[in-house]
């Protein structure tokens, strides 16, 4: 049985990753680039890259296809666009990019280090109202909060 990180590693044989500084450059060079944020809606509302498209990981596959309640037309039409998939730390985005490749997306990559790395590179984030997020405040959001019951029991 594989664990979560082994699953991610297996997808990386097919998925290409870029770093935050590469994304900054790609945004300058390609105004048609589409950033797909696969975090949950509540995460997206707190902060996201301005102009990114919110498509939660849980509905991604049906959002990529016509004739589903979850269909996101801009995403369905983007099969040949340059796409960068983002999440909090760069793990869910690898899984999402892999699924999108299987579904026929030809130019999709994952943002390595996710929005945490984007913030560490001191790039702007906005909240649901479009207001700039203070990057010092963002540090609190990106601090892991593992509860006691989420820690592996000791034998």
C-alpha cells in the first residue's frame, strides 16, 4: 500500500512542476495563462492569486467536462491553454495536474511549493473581496495545525 507522499511521487513521473519565480515569469510572458486553484472554497476565499480560477480538487474531473453540474466552462475550453495548478503546498496540485493530463489537457503543470512558496517568494495574494492580503498575516494561514488525534499513534 502506498502512502500519500508515495502517491504524489508516482504522479511526478508524468507531471512537470514549476517554481514560484517560473510562474511569475510565465504570467508576464503569457497573459492567457490560466491558474487553477484546487483548494477548498473556504481556503480560496481566505487568499488566492488574483485572477485564478477556483475549482476544488473534489470536483475537478467533472468540472473539466461538459454536461455535469460541476462543469466549469472556462476550464473545459482550456484543454490547449497553458495551465498552472496550485494548492496550499504543492501536493494536491500534482494529483490534479495528473488527472487533467489523463483527461487530455496538453500543457498543464503544478506549482511546486504551492501558495506557501508563492507567498515566501513575496508575490501578491488577495482575499475573496479582492483586497491585498498582508503577507505577514499569511504566515499564520500557512502554519501547519496538526491536532493530537491526527498524529500517528506510538506503538
